[in-house]
C-alpha cells in the first residue's frame, strides 16, 4: 500500500512468504514464480524493484567484461546441499550448465539486498553457499551504497573487498580466472532523490 512520506509516495515492499510444499509440488509451479525451495518450504520473493534490476544489470557487466570465458547468469536455479534450490541474483560459472538447475557450484554468486530479502541474503544464503563450496560471494546493498566481496576460506567467509562512497574502487581476484575491477559508481547508482 502506498504511503506518503515527506511529500513522496513510497510503496512498502512485500515480505518474503514461506509455504510448506513437496519437491514435486514445487516443480509444478509456473516457470516465472520467484520461488526458492529450502528444507521442504517454498520461499517466495516479491518482484524486484526497478532499481534492483538496474543494479543486477550493472553488476553482471563487470565479470562479463573482465572474465569473458565465464558464464554470467541472472537468477539461475542452483541446487545446494540439504534439499535446497536457490536463485542468486547472479551466478558465474566456469562451464555451461546443461541441467535445468545448476548442479555444479558457481565460481561466485551475487546477491543484491532489498528490504524483504536482507536477512535471507545476509544470514541464511551465505551459510548455504558456504556448504556448497562456492568460492566467492558479492553482497550489494543499494540502500547503503556498499558492495562487499567475500572469499570462502576454510568453510568461513572472509572479506576481501568493501566498496562504499569513502572507498569507491578496487579489484578482486576471482579464483584462478582473473581480476575484476569494480567501481562503485558503475555498479550502484545514487539513491533516488
């Protein structure tokens, strides 16, 4: 429902919804459902905002340009240990996946935070990605204009790069694939005024 705040109309983002469901029921959902399967529950996300989509598009460019031999895929279905199927905002693979849901861990995943998915993206998913041995995680926060890059080291996430308005550029090594230069202004647009 729209809310007037400070002379602007703001639309509150819907929360995540969870439903008990079997894997077979999940597979019968429409292809365009924004739903992930986690431990016998379907986690349904609201449609992303326009700004979220802009950030995803901008973040896809960096690895596509710097690492042209890798496959950069938005919202790829990713099978994870423990009866889970997640759809990171971006997954980067070193080989083309030939199955409906990627079975091999990507080289890195990217999550763009939004109010409705912040806890899922910063608490639950990183633990699941670590259990799948995904080597790198990028967390982009459009509200705070921050991009954190984490490497998986001995089963735990360690920060390797943090970009914000005070530190607006840097480079990150993506395994043995190469280096990606990141500029905050290129990946996170200024907040709408």
